[in-house]
């Protein structure tokens, strides 16, 4: 059984401070308070991740989606946008770079595009392995981010994979539409 409560003032929630008027979903489920908070965090993370999949008018994939797709029949390379929820430049790139019509057209024609939250808590399937979240630092990280970024945790980072999902390169930092288009063309013209 679930109940939804709306806060009328700032209240302390077991996992975070809740702002006024924000709906708080309270699930009456078994388990310890810590397990319930963890389940709620995972549910909230899924909802946030889903909101990123239509960024800039593009239809982004997740590694879960890619894992279930048939083999790459159109021989496109992969562009992985590695981001975090707190990354300001990631949001700027979503709003200013990925909304550019030239970028959108080039991506649709030449790449499979994937959004990946480097701090994803749920296991991530990739190339026949499951990558787990590990605690550490301020927020923790998914081990796939460590592998893709080569221990260089910088956001945003665009990771390019070939048609067989082998890493070509990682390109950290914000990019204007002009910078990104030049980079996309260079990568797509590379022979695998």
C-alpha cells in the first residue's frame, strides 16, 4: 500500500531535506528503514534517468536498452554521454549543444546515442558483464564509469565506441555545437 504526502513546510526526510510542496512517496513495505530508503533512492534514480532520455529532442538509449537490442546491423558507432545529476556543464551541453539541429541530424544518421549516469546505483549491463555501484568519495560511482573514463572522473565526458562496442576514445569537457560536430565527423570517419 502506498500513500502520497505533500509537505507544507521544510521537513527532515530520513534520506534528505524535502522542500515545501514537494510530493513525498511513502511506501509501506517490509524491511528495515535503511532498506526502504535504499529502494526509494533506486526508484527516484530510475525516474530521473528516464527524464534524461529525451534530452534535446533526441531519443537517447541506456545500456539496459542497448543490451536488449539485436546486433548493430547498421554498423553505426556509439556515443556515450557520461554525466551526473549535479554536473552543471552537463546540463548546459544538453540545452545548448544537443538541441542544435545539425548535431541532432548528424547523431541520428551516424551514431547510436547512450546516456549514462556515472553515479547510477543499479547494476549496468555492458559487453556481457554487470557493472556495480561502489561507495566512495562524496557520492560513489558505478564501476562502468571507471572503465569508460579510465579513472579520469570528469563530467561531461563523451565516450566513443566502435561498431563492436570497443572503446575508441573518451573526450572530456563541454563542447559547443561547432566543436562537437567536428569531433563527431572525425570519429565517424575513422576506420574500425
